[in-house]
């Protein structure tokens, strides 16, 4: 397991997450703590990069940008963003 560290800027973004995405975000953190390398690299041209991303929520509307520090067995959450879809 990896320890998840959330940066202050990401904490502010998480505080603004719509309530319906909170459960999906929590499940994403569970995955990151167990298998952070399963997320694709942030830069597709650098597939071995430590900066990675994970989509969450319906249709992948949310994204966690994170850094894997293998030696420390830590995942650092750098940014959390999401799209607001229009109501049908």
C-alpha cells in the first residue's frame, strides 16, 4: 500500500467537488493507494513518468493528477478537476 498525501491546492479543489462525486473520488483514492501505476501517464510521450492521472465519476468527468514516489511508497495528489455536465 502507498500513503496518499494531498497537497493544499488539491485539498481546496476537493472541498469544491460536487457532492455526487465525493464517493467516486474516495474510491479513486482507494485505487491509488493500492495500485498507483495503473493510472496512465499525464504525458503520453513519457509512459514511465511518475506524474499520472486517474479518471473518476460518471463518464470519467473527474480527474486526479498525482505523483508516485516509489521509494517512499507515497502518492501525492497534485490536482483534482472535474467537468460539470449539463442536466438533461
